[in-house]
C-alpha cells in the first residue's frame, strides 16, 4: 500500500493527505488522544477553560446564539460543577419557603 503526503506552503496553509477514505476512517477509529500533560494546578485549569489556538485561546468570548447555560456545563471543572449544583439546590430551597 502506498501513501503520499503533499505539503503546500501557499496562503491557505493546507496539508493534503492522499489516502483512501477507508484508510482515513480506519486511522480515525484507531486514534487515541494523548493524555493531558497536566492533571492539576494552574496549567490544568488553563487546559480546561481556554479555547483552542485556532479559536484564539480565549476564555470568555461567545459567538452568536451559543451564549447559553448549556454551553458552559461541559466546560466546568468538577469542583465548579459541584458548587453550581449546590447553589441551585439552595436557591430551590429558598424559593420553596
């Protein structure tokens, strides 16, 4: 089996991988992301809360209608999610009184 990789240094900065769709799908299924380099501390917090470089590495910018509570649920640390649940529980108790 042969595979060729074509690198293009044009203005679009693209990489064209010339393999069959079947080969690409097989590679995609086998891919396992590497473990995080940090699992605690400031770097871990940064990894969890900052968007990718392709999105500008921002922490607080929202685009269009994406600014919803659902968007933030997946980006919370376990501690923040626990605290948020506790706040909601206490607010519900206050509302019931």
